[in-house]
C-alpha cells in the first residue's frame, strides 16, 4: 500500500471549491486512479505549516496530474511511499503518535422496534472522545493520550440531497493491543463516511 500526499494551491480560486466541498474532493481523488480500480481509498485534508495537503492511503500509487491541473502547483507530482513494511511490522505493545479524522456517530433505536435504528451524530466533545476510545478497543489499540484538535459540521449536495457530516480530528498516543485487528483497521479505515475524508489513521514512530 501507499501513503501519498500532494499540496493544494490556495492561491487558485478553484482550490476553495476543492477544500470546501467533500463531494468535489471525493470526485477529484477518484480521477487520480484508473476507472477499473475499485479498491478503497482513505483520505483527508491536512495542514502542514499552514499549507493544505491531500493525504491518501491506497493500494496503488495515485497519479495526481488531474488534481494538480485544477488545484495544485504546476509540475508537482506529489509524494508517495510504500507503507507495507510498517504494517507488517506492527506488534502488540508498540506505541505510536497518531492523527485521525472521523465521523463520530451511533445508532439510536426506537423503543419496541426491531430495526437497526437511525444513525445520529455524537455532538459533544466528551461523546466524540468516548466514541474514538471505543473504536480503538474494537480496532486493536488503546488510547494512551488523546487531544480533540478540531470539530466541524460539513455539508454538501449528493444526488440532489444535502448531506451533513459531523467530523472530529484527534491526535495523541496509542498502544497496539492486537496487531491483526489494528492492521486491518488502518488499511480498511475506522468508522463511517470513509469516501468523504473520514477513517484514515496515520502513525508516527516515537
């Protein structure tokens, strides 16, 4: 697998549309891969020294040319590095710094109903932090230190309807408790709204 990034040129007027619309970003990212590539791509927008970057985890190396033509810097091909060695080396007890953007939600069931319930967002910081800790337990890691650094409500149009996503960005320290579960969670993503910039957990060695 590859972890790739490309810088977005904020001085271009069109870039505000890319940064402001999850639907536009999703569609643009899809254009960076062959049409026959239907594998999952995890992504998010990060800021480094105040500059926006698109960060992507994918099975194949992306070709950022379509994105750069509209929203990037001329001649920029982005950066990609293989991360399979890191994933293969994951082991219980390993500690990492992490960054994660997720869509904290839960199912609210109607009393007496047998259906799975309605998906509703967690709206308080405490609820969102507890959601992430719970997801960590399911995904094979324990949160050692946690900071909720950003909370947003994003809206965009999809198939004629307005979609509203509550997102939360977390940073901190984690400890791997189950390497196989953790490896699967990183490659498949955590939580919902993966197509719209949520679910990507990135790591940095201590």
